[in-house]
C-alpha cells in the first residue's frame, strides 16, 4: 500500500449487518457482511435494550427479562419492571433489539 495514500478504516454495526469501509485515496471500498445473531436467547434471560423505544417510554440500556418466546424464537416477550418488581412495560422484541446481560467472565460462558 502506498505510504502517501490516505488511509481510513471505518467499522459500522447495524442490525444484522456489519459494514467495513476502507478508504485509500482516491478509491473507497465498502464491504457489507450480513450476519445472524449469535445470541441464544432463552426464557428468563436478563436482557438490555440495544435501541430506544420512545413510544413505550424505554431507552437503550433498559433492563428486562424474557418471559415468553414468540414466532418460533424469532421474537421475545420482554418484561420491564421497576426496582420493587412491579412491571411497567411488557412488549414483543426482535433479537436485534436486545442483548443478553452476562455475569460471568467470557471463559466460563464458553464452557
């Protein structure tokens, strides 16, 4: 690669895809990699929202619990409760809208 060429590497994550952009003056190369979620969601998993859902008064990072599997595992009913255990929202979400919260180091998760 020419040392004088401008180089820029940009990695952007979108739901179900990964875009890798490499800019080398004067050319720009973009590669889009589609991927399926690697999470194995199950009943009673503690999850967090990965997006804002303002119509439900929920923000990214809000913590909930999977209480039902929908559409053959392609969606999940997630219940959001306050610190006293009172449910304030229960909605169906797709896998790319939530992530599992983990409490163990990565080595123990893989085992």
